[in-house]
C-alpha cells in the first residue's frame, strides 16, 4: 500500500495512560495494522485492522 504525495497517512490517536502522553499510530505498509510506540517509554504497540473491528479512531493504552 503506497501513499501518494499530498495524501494524509491514516492514523489512530492514542492516550498512553500510565505515561500521561498522547501519540499516533500509523497504518503499516501492508494495511493490516496500526503500529507505534509510546513517546515517553518507547513500548511498542500494534492494533490490527479487521472486518470485526471498530470504527473508533481514538484509544487508551497502558504502557506498564
């Protein structure tokens, strides 16, 4: 999945509750998941894309 110039990359907003910061997860090249890390502690996260999923664009994660 290639993003053309000028198009915005799909992302999910995430609040990292235990670290008290916000961040974004961007969709991977395959389009199968949104991936990212906590901006404070660096813990990696992955949110899968699927037919049984949700239309939510904002999530809360716990790092520790």
